């Protein structure tokens, strides 16, 4: 059985693209599109990897990640953060929040696959 990825992203075209790329590669992909209850969704779904957008309705990806890292069940969860903003300050915030890897949009299919495979070790 493939590894489980949870994608928290609010842009439908990005959800569709990442879901397609990963599903075609054998991953089981679940999606969620708001920050309000994202922490609960992560805890309930226990994914092998979280792909998390920075700008979400309700709560930022940075805040979600900080909250997750304070939870023992998610403190070691690999997290790939996505953002349309790639400034140094954003990268530093992601690092401080506990991101495993940071990727700016737009990205290529191979970049996403390589990052996911590297983070999950497959």
C-alpha cells in the first residue's frame, strides 16, 4: 500500500495537480482546504507526510505547523511547506515553525515528487 499524504491547500488547481502527480506515483492523497480545523484533521488522519500551504483561510500554515510541532503525535511528521512568496523571511519563518522543507509556487511535477520521496524516504 502507498504512503499517505495530507495536502492542506486552498487553491483548487494546485490541489488537483499535486493529487494527480502523487496518486499516479502510488501515494494515497487526502486533501483539506482551510486552516480553521487543519490541526485536528492532521491529528485524525495520521499521514506519513503533510504538504501545507502558507496562506490559508482561517489560520496560516506557519501557525498550524507551530501548533502541530507542540503536539507529540506530530512533532516528527515530515512537512513540506508551499508558498507563492519565496522571500528569505518566509523561508526563515517556515524553518522556525518546524518545516522539513520549503517550496515556492510555481513548482514542477518532478520537484514535488522528489521532495515527497526524500521526506518520506521512499
